[in-house]
C-alpha cells in the first residue's frame, strides 16, 4: 500500500509542480508527470534529511514533494534547453 500512496502523491505533486512552473520543454504525459513527482519526493526527502529537517527514515510530505518536483523540473528545463540549443 505504501508504493501506491507514493505513486498517487507523486502524480499529484507532479501536476501541481507543472501548474506552478509551466514551460515549453517540460515532460508531458501521465507517466512522466508521475515520475517527476516521485523523483521530486525523493529529492525533497534527501535534501530534507541532509539539512536536518527530516529524521532518517522519514519522508517528505506533499508540500516537500511539490518543492522537490519544482527543483527537478527546473533542472530538467536547464538540461533540455541546453541540448536543444546545441542541435
């Protein structure tokens, strides 16, 4: 049941992040949005544990997942923007 909640929270976080930070070179589709949110949750958990906001074994919530997804979306935009300019 934990993995199902991770996917649901990841999808919601990905959708919210894409609404907050729209752009032309963003990943689209149901699966990529879900992956964006899940990766964002992992990024938020890692950064939160490194900064001491979360205890070991404690994960980020929805707000943390959205912030992490925005960070991932920003980095994706930088990387995708560079690769499109080079070609």
